[in-house]
């Protein structure tokens, strides 16, 4: 029972004290489950993170579910999921109760506008760290920057950008594989 509380509490703290959404939580989850608690190895965490990104749903919740399942199966999933969800649920509930009274206040609007750059930084920092661990270099960074500009400036749907990059990746992989076979064989 004590370990279930540890699972819950670890993810509750992360959910309660992280601003910026799921990607901002990733470094904190990694620090907690890999460095502090030693529940997962670094490589295992990166593999789990890749899977968590590829399935539907919030990445922080997906990550919590994977960690909970690895540690204690279904009950572990329940504890980590509740831990990561409850803080946001409670905060949103409290905001909903009082926000209607303050929504037109210019000071409140300024606070929310001031938070935006901090949220961008909180998301960019872990993405940069994950990119480095995944082998992203300055030579490959242009792909992400190009995708960003195509989505942002040209208004192309991210779905189309993902489909095109998958197709280009497959073509590039096949070309590289064919070239390597020709050089080696």
C-alpha cells in the first residue's frame, strides 16, 4: 500500500507544480522516475516516451500510465493516473468557480498574456533535451524548423506535414539502405 502512495504522490507533485502542459512535465517525470526513484533506466524511459507520444492522449498521462503499469500493473496505472490528473482537475475546478467574476479584468488578461512566453520556454527546453537524446543535430534541426514555418506561416495542417515527413523519411531510408548495400556489396 505504501508503494502505491509513492506512485500517486510522485505524480501528484509533478502535476501540481508544473506549468505548460505535458511536454513541460517530461523532464520532471524523468528526474523523478529515472534519477530519484530509479524505477526506470534512462533508455527504458526514452523508449516509453516514444510510445507515449505515438498513442492518442496527453503525453503526461500516457507516460504516467506506462510508469504505473511497469511498476504495479493496473493498480499502478490507476495511482499514477490519478496523481497526474487530480491537480489539474482541482485547479481547473477552482478557476471555473472564480474565473467568471474576474474574466473581464484587464489585470487578469495581462497576467495570462505574460504567462505565454514562460509556457513556450517550458515546452521548448524539454523538447530540446529530448531532441539531443534522440540524436538531433544542427544538421537535422532544419526539418523541425521547416515544419514549424510551414504550419505557422503557410497555415498547412500538421496532419499533412506529418504525412509528408513520414513519406520523405521512408524514401530517404530506402535510398540510404540501397546506397549502403551497393557500397558494401
